[in-house]
């Protein structure tokens, strides 16, 4: 059995623990926004959880960087992972930290062969809708001219924005809220493109399989027809040989003379 590289083994072992930490980060991010009047103890727990998750991602990046044989190539191809580690948990940058964390977990999850593209896209849609709603609610709740004041308003706005419908009944007025809106619109268009491309690829592969199956059937029928023709020719030749014994050079069998009776 071929031994796998150390980096690949580490990524496989830490895939699900990091996913669990991402869920913990999501809860810690959501609670202070959904319940702004919660007790200070819970807010402190959420803050500590965010720092623990950040430390776990930082340690994971450091271990993978140490295990990879080409560190420069790793840094160039894993810049999003580095971004997720370097962005601080300061209040104005928590949204960017959240986005980078979700992207990191999504890419690590796609490495698992059992997770299909449809599941990933569905999870991405739910995650973007959820955290887009929370982010815009946090940005717009205390805005003087804002009209997104409740979680229901934020969820409805996220749906209309991500689907690029944009009814206009709710819209962000702050700079951060508009940044969230741009991110949701771009994400919605990108996910729609992924779904459309996936459906088109499925149809194309299905048609190709049908064509290949038809070609195989045609080739099998042609081969069977040729074999039947060959068998018919062999049977006809054998029948001709039996009907004409002299054809193979064998002299005919002598016939006994019949003597007439004496009168």
C-alpha cells in the first residue's frame, strides 16, 4: 500500500474537527447579534470561542505549512487560508474573518469524496443566507435611516438580494451593509452559475453515455451479423461437400454388381 504524504494525512484527520469548530464559531458569531441583550457572561463565552477557533485555524495552517515539501507554492496556492489566519477578530473585521473561515472550511470539506457538489452548493446557499442576514442586521440595526431592524427583515432582504430580485422594500444604508449586499449578489450569481453548469454537464454526460451505448449496440449487432454470415457460409460449404463427395478428392465407393437370375 502506497503511503500518503504527511500533509494529506493531517488534512484528512483534521477535516471534521475543523468543521465542528466552524459550527462553534457560527454559534458564537450569531448569539450576540440575535440576542444583543444577552448576559455579559454569554458574550464573553462567545468571544473566547471565537479566539479559540482562530487559534485552531492558525495552528492548522502552521502544521500544514511545516509538513508541505514546497512552502512557497503552499503559500501561493493557500492564500485564503493565510487570510483567515491573519485577519484579526476586531469588531470591524469580524465579517471578513467569518467569510474567510467559511471559505476555508468549504474548501477543506470538498476534499472529502463523499461530499457531492450538490450538497456543497446547498450548504453554501444556506450559510451565505444565514450569515448575510446576521451581518446586515448587525450593520443596519442601529443605523439612523436603516429599515432592517429585525432578523425577519434581514432574512427576507438576504433572499431577495442573493437571488438578485431586489424588491427594494429593504435595503442597507451603511457602508458595511452595502458591502454585505455586494458580496451576497456576487455569491448568488456565482452559485447560480455553478448549478447551471452542473445541470448542463449532467445532460451532456448523459447524452454522451447514450451515444456510447448506442455505438456499442450498433457495433455488437454488426459483429453478430458478420458472425452469422460466416456461420452460414461455413454451413453452406459443409453441405456442398457432403452433396459432392468427389469435390474433396475421395473416390466414390464401389457398388456391388447385381447378377440377373438364370433362366
